[in-house]
């Protein structure tokens, strides 16, 4: 671990000190945790929409067969779908 100097607004320092007091740890510990969390968030390499494409089926005819495929999952006892064109 290496010592460093950080410049911060008084309001941020006051908030960090309050967190440290409540948790019974030092200001340095709270600061290290905050820095670690910030770096981890930005190093993850994941984009906010990383789930796009996760459900690829490998089939290319899904869009053309959408109604047919959805009809397989419609409840037979549900009349609401009979009203659809």
C-alpha cells in the first residue's frame, strides 16, 4: 500500500467522516473502499447493455415465424387471444 494525497470538497470529506464514525472505521478505510468500488465499477469492461444477444437461438427464421411460435405458448383456455386479428 502506498500513501497518497487526495483533494476533495469539504462536503465529501464530511460525508466520508460521518460514514467512518458510524461504521467505527478510519477515514482512510472508507476512502480506500470508495476508491476500490469506483475502480471495480469502471474496470469491469461490461457495457450497460451486455445482455443483448444473450438469447440467440442460432435460427434465422424466428422473425418470420413469430406468430406461429407464440401461438404454441398461448393458453388454450384463454379466450382473450381469439379477439386478436
